[in-house]
C-alpha cells in the first residue's frame, strides 16, 4: 500500500474590483498609495492606505480584511480597476 501524503494549496477567491477614485467627469483623482504598490498578496485591513490624492490626502480601505492582487497593473488601467481584493483560502490535499 502507498504512503499517504498531504499538502496544502493556497488559493485567492476574487471578492472586489477596486477602481481608482474618480471625479464627476470620470477622471482619476488619486494614485495607488506607495505602501500598497508592489505588495501583491498582502493583507489589506480596515484603515490601511489604498490611494493618495494629488493634494496628499490618504484614502483608506473601509472593508473587512482581504488580500490585494494585480495592484496598479498597466494592463488593467483602461479596464477601470486599480486592484483586486480577494479572500485567501487554504485547501488541504490528500493523496
């Protein structure tokens, strides 16, 4: 009889697409906050900075803890989102 192996697999289930803050004309009014840039898969908690405006104001996250993915990706700029927020799930795999 073979040996029983088990391992885990982490998956991220999409929850929210976050658009850039925009004015009434649809123009972007803020940039991705430097604390968020290049931090894919990092946990974003309530109150964490997401964006900063040209005036220097910080726009913080107001939801439940989720993980940020695809942050400030050029390929998604024209699609109208700055990042995706996802729920991390760990799956146990048994062989």
